[in-house]
């Protein structure tokens, strides 16, 4: 697998993968991404900000997507609970991660985390933060498996609550 920066030419394929993820969440009665988000505008903003990535097979087939940034996440400023690292610490964040149906449960999500964590270590950034819907048990399970620690609850801009996790990077 390859972890590559997204270009505008990848936009429609990413939207297709996001659509598959939205259907998957709906089938599993998870009220996440069911309100038209993430949409083309959000993904295009990620691409323009140089924060959008695609995951491809050796044959260059796009099988996943994610937004990864080291900019402060505004919704992480306030948490019902406590982050592991200090509020002024640098951290990475992953959002809008989705894997195409044919490649679910084949290690793609884990690969995304590994690549993002690798970038953090290379840039001497101490932690990764992420949030997920309270009903998204698959993501919660993956986060625990990857040694992310539950820190509390954050609120999105629209008021929806999300479970917040953090992992400290070691071996810098």
C-alpha cells in the first residue's frame, strides 16, 4: 500500500469512498456522517490545505482516504475530561478517514494510523488526537488496539458529542 497526497483529480474517487462509508455507518445504525458531511467542499478544502491523503494498492487503485494535520483542532480546545498532553502541546489529528468496501478489515485503517504516526515522529511531535462517534464501536476498538487512550468527550461545532482519544508517540 502507498500513502500519498491527494490531488484534485482524486476528488470523485474519494467522494465515492466517503459515500460507501456513509452507507456502512447507516446500515450499522451509526448516526455519523448521515447529514451530508463530509462533502465535496470539505474534501476539496483538505486538498487545498495539503492535508488530504489517499491510500492506494500497488496497482494504484485508491482504496482509502484520510485527512491528517498537525494544525490545532478548534473543537479539541475544550474537553469534558483531560488530554494526556498539555493544551499548548503540538499534536497530529486524523479526520474523514474512510476505506472502500472491498478493503475493509484488511489493515488499511491501521496502515493510515502507522503512516500518520510516522510523520509525527519525523517531525518530533509528541501525540496524536482523534475523535469518533459513541456508536462507532469498530473505530473505538481499533483505537484501543493501537494503544490510544480515551480522554473524554468533545463537542463538534454543531454541538454533536464525540469520544476523544490520544496517543503519545514514543521513541522520538
